[in-house]
């Protein structure tokens, strides 16, 4: 220490404290960076490997050493695309997911609105019940459901499967839309009433424009839930399989490179879809994305 | 014709009663100011009249027509909300136009009315903005403009100027009063601000704990507060209160004996407004604690027989802290209160 003027005695402790606080802040930053990196790798590495392998020749896929740059060989994908049944399965998947999306919003959003706006007996029980449907194991339900479907003629239909997927996606739709509606001050609706609106008009003119981005996001979420679902799809359909069920059945015995091609076809649409609506998802989870 | 009659209105939230049997009559074209401390039920009463809250008991009529079964849109009212409730997804223009468009008014007319209302509230240069781009005071003026543009029969305003600076508030207040007088709208106006209440009101209704404790002209409310609460709530500085005990010659207040009401009680309360006292040979004696010059006047805080006592005196009178002052109350301005019921003692009992 070559300081010409001695520090005041009480200055020592605070400067120590400041140094410690700075260290702590730095350590926190590192920790956050590390966790974020790990999480990103956790998601990105598998996706990357799938894409690389899907775009490699069959010999590269099973050979060694691996290249981390795809050779952009389209033969696996081309073969896969030409495979009998893939096109139909893809179409089925899209249709089931689309129906699920529409149904879960049409049914889930009103329930969300009721949860957000009204006080009714058993409100909390209802909220928990909605979540509990997700805790109920699907395998337990599968057999009786299949029997019931056969009895009413819903077995092996797109609509039947969409009903099951709607049930899976509904809890999210209800809870997400409830939080969206809670985010719109009730007073805005009341103001609309005093300005000449009926309840429905106020909803359409004031609430809907404010929540529609979030509604779109939760619709996409329902779409993805359905798109990814494989168990019910495999049990409830035979001829009209969705892509997931089809892949499970056909690729089990296929060579490795075809499995990768299948995985890529399965992952890509969901990924693109999520990417397209990422803004709303961020808004939905309350993260400012600016 | 749009007089408002509220009869026996009661509103409870669970076990809590926010309004206790409110009776209120507002004449056609009257400007009524609802005044009261925070949490006394002003907003609740306004919301009941607007139809946003269902009363637990009682009746509401507007223009002689029972409205309590009707939804807000059928009551011919417009309301300015305490928290503005400006629609965030619409521009200022569309916000003000909202109610007019609901009436299916032609575009040219909408445009004209929106501009007129916006000009009145000095927000004509903000018409293209969204509420997220406005300050609190600007948002508040949008809310007022939106209600004015409706040209309603009854206008309910919940602290519509609370967020403006003093100068702008003064200006808006005058503007509002002019506009509403011209349009002959029946208005209920909620405020905390007693100066605002005095300057705007045809009559004032003072609320306290879910009751209307006084409903009279501004001057009557000021001069003859019906309860001790009204006296201490209205007027700045508030009314002074001192205990009075019965003597053979009259009532003794801090050592001074004066004539008072002929009632059968041992102690009552003496009250006088700070500006209704003058220095004199005999009077209430107290020690000066603080002197605050206010320009034309000075506010003197004293200790009279152990009680806080405020007086407003001419500023040319020299007063210093520590001095002893002798002040005579103007006899015609002295009021008496019953300390148990907290209400004013009937003035016919006071010999004049
Ligand atoms: N939804 C509600 N549930 C329970 N109590 C309520 C509810 N709304 C209002 N209250 C109570 O009713 C009373 C009156 O509320 P109100 O909003 O009318 O007060 P106010 O006079 O407008 O006050 P301020 O001047 O602060 O706006 C308050 O004590 C409040 O806590
Ligand atoms: Mg209020």
C-alpha cells in the first residue's frame, strides 16, 4: 500500500463488503451462464445430431468416425418420404393436431374465463381437478376407452383420437387462458359495459383483442401436445395412424439411418411451429422479450 | 330529465357492510360532489348506481325509472373510473369514439364529437397514441373525454382529476364545470379534495363509514357540519374542538365561560373554525407553538388547555412562538357537538 493519505478507519469495512458483493454478483453471473449453456446444449445437441444423421448417407450414419457436418445427402429422407403410408400418416397427424387445437381452445378458453372472472363454489377444487386429469395414467384408460370407442364406432378414427388428445391438452389450455384473462383488468370490461356493450360485445371488442396472441400460443401448445403424443395414437388407431404411431410401428425394425430420417420429419414441424410463435410463448410466461 | 334517487341502498361484501342504507336524491342537472375519506364507500356507491355492483338491498331510480334490474348499458350513464380503464389496444381516438361507435353513429359525427371532447381535455395532439404511450394524467383525461363524448344524461366521475398537477387541475375543473352546466348533465363527482368539492358542487354529500352523514350546499356543510367528522374532515385547517363543562352561568371552555345550548348534559364539545377567532381582551388563552405565514394570512398553532388549537390570523399581526394569545370566538360561528353521538347539537337550543 502506497496510499499517501490514510483511508478513514470506517472506510475499510464497507470497501471489503463491496468487494465481496462484487464477487458474489460475478459468481452469480457465471452460474447463470453455465446453467443456461447446459440447458441449451441439452435441447440443441440431440436435435442437431438427428438433423446431421438424417442428412448423411446410410454408410456415414453407421460408420465411424462421425462427421459433425452433414453431407446433405438426401437419400434417407427421399426414401423415407417415398415410403408407403408416410404421407397419409403425416396428413393424419396434422388433422388430429388441428382438431385438438380447435377443440381445446373452444372448450378450454371459456373454462379459463370462468376461472379468471367468477367466484363459484368449488373453484379451487375445479382448478386442481383440471390438473389431475394429467395425473391419471393413460394406459389405465386405454383399454376401456378402446372398448367404448368400438361400441360407438369411434375406433380408428381421426376424430376419436383428437378427443383423447383434447383431453390431454385441455388442462394447459384452461390454465393458460385463465392466466391470460386474469391479465386483462376486469375494469376494462366494465368500462365497455357502461359505454353500451353487452357482456358478449365487451368480450369480443375488448378482451379478445388483448388475449388473442396468448390464445394463439396456447393453441399452438395444444397442437404440439397432440403432435407428440404416441401412446393413445398407437392404441386407438390401426389403419389411420398418425405419424408418431406409424413411426413407432414401422421404424422399430428399420435401419438406423431411416430412424433418423423419421425423427427429423417428426421434430421439424413442431420446432418450426414453436419458433413461429416464440414471441407469444415468451409473453405468456411473462418474460419481456424486447 | 334525469334525477337520481337512491333509497335504502345497502351493499355487503360477505360479513363486511360497505354501504349502510344510503338515501340520496340528486336533482336533474345538479352537480353533486361525493366527499369522504378513503375507504368510506364512495366508489361502491357509484358502482351501484352505474350497475356494476348489485346492491344487497334498496332501490335506485334514474329519471323516475327503476334501474336496478337493468344492465349498465341501459342506464343512460357514463362513468369515469378511478383507475381510468383506458383500452390499451385502441388509440386515444378510438377510445373516445368507442361508445359513439356502439351507438352506430355516422363516422363524420363520431369524428366531430371525439375532436370536441379531446379539445376540451387538451389531448387533441395525442389522438393517434396508445394508452401505453401516455402519462397517468393524460390517460385520466382520455377517460374523462371518453365519458363526455357520450353526452350521457348522468355522468358518474370517480376522482377524475386526481392525477393532474395543481394548475392543470384548476383549468380542467373550470372547463368541466362550464361544459356540464351547458350540457345540463346530472353529475355525481367523487373526490377527496375539499377545495374541488367546494368549488364544483351545487351540493355536497359527505360520506363516512358507509353512511351519508350530511347532504347540503357547500357553505352549509362548511358552516354547519352535521357531525364532528364533517367538521374535522372539511376545511383546511380543520375545525377546532374543545371540551365544555356545564357551570351555573353557562358552559366553561378552557377557563372561559360562555352561553351555550340549553341541554341536559354535563360535558359537550365546543367547536369553532380557525378563521372565526379574533384577538381580544378576554377569550380563550393559549400559548403559541408554531407560526406559519401563508401570505395574506398566517396559521398559528397554539396549545389551549392542553389541546391543539389552530387559528388563522391577519398577517400584519405580529405573533411569535412562546407568546400567550387571547382569542375571542365570533359568537355566531360557534358550534356545539354531543360527544357521545358525535353529532351537532340543534342550533335552536342555543340562545342567540
Ligand atoms: N370487492 C370487495 N370485497 C370486499 N370489500 C370491498 C370490496 N370492494 C370494496 N370493499 C370495501 O368497501 C369499502 C369501500 O370501498 P370503496 O372502494 O367504495 O372506497 P372509496 O370511498 O372509493 O375509497 P377511495 O377514496 O380510497 O377510493 C372499503 O372498506 C373496501 O375495503
Ligand atoms: Mg374509490
